[in-house]
């Protein structure tokens, strides 16, 4: 049985971090990394289906599947829009944990979610933004934690945390008119990613 407490998933603050810059040379995950990710993600998705998570990660989980997350924003409702529509497509790929990215990671990091490559195109008044984002998890640390039930919960908390760095920006795309207005004016606002953890800790 899992202890998914009311508004707190895991009370300990895990040493987690987000890479905001480009991850260079992303490598395919190892078999072990895939297995670890799938095991933890499966438990997290099960909790999500039962609406036991303090904040949904539905869309970012979808972006990890073969079907990317898509959102179309109608810009004609905003004054000073530069385009008629903005279309966003987001895929998230699990990549291999890479210590050499350590310059961008906090020490002792267990995972990272990176808004990485974005392909931008404008055609006939429609702006298209295609993101390929990366998720990576530290297999050595996670493997150890998977051995006992409290560690398993910590791993679920870690994955939930990393995925929130994706979901919160997707939430802004879906729900925030001011965010939508900005993107229609060619101003892509990354603030909701919450690099500085202003809101994430309250949502996990
Ligand atoms: Zn974080």
C-alpha cells in the first residue's frame, strides 16, 4: 500500500534539479534505465488514474507516449497578436543519465526534466513550435531506493516532481490567457517551468 498523503506526496525535499539549457548529445536510455522508469511511471500513473496525485501530470505523461501533446492557441482574440494561431507540439523522451551534464545540474541530482530543442516555423499566419524535451533519471540512486517501500515512494515523488517541470508550462498553455497572449506576440514565457521551485514544492 502506498501512502499518498493529502497534499503532500513526499515530505522530504529531494535533491532534484532541472536542466534548463540544452542537453548536448542525448543518449538512448539503457535497458536498466528504461525498466526503472517504467516501473516507477506505472505506479505514478496508477495513482494518477485514481486521482491521488496532488497535481495532475496527465499531459506530460501523454507527451512521453508515441502520441505527442498538442495545443492550438487562437491568437485572433488578442490585440497586437503577430500571428493568427500558435500550434505547440511537445514530445518528451527518456534519455540516459549523463553525469557530464553536471555543470548544469545541482550536485546530488537524481533527475532532470529539460525543455530542450524547439523547432520554430511560421507559415501563413500560423506559428508552429515543436518541442523535444528530455527526462533523465539517475539509475544508481533510483535503483537503491527501489529496494524498499519508502524508497519506492521517494522515487514516485521524484518522477512526479520532474514531470511537473513539464506539466506546469503545459498548464499555462492550456489555461493562462496572459501566457497565450504573450506567445501570440512571439514572447515565449518559460517562467511556469518553475526553475526556482517557487510553486512545485507545494504541488507535490
Ligand atoms: Zn525541480
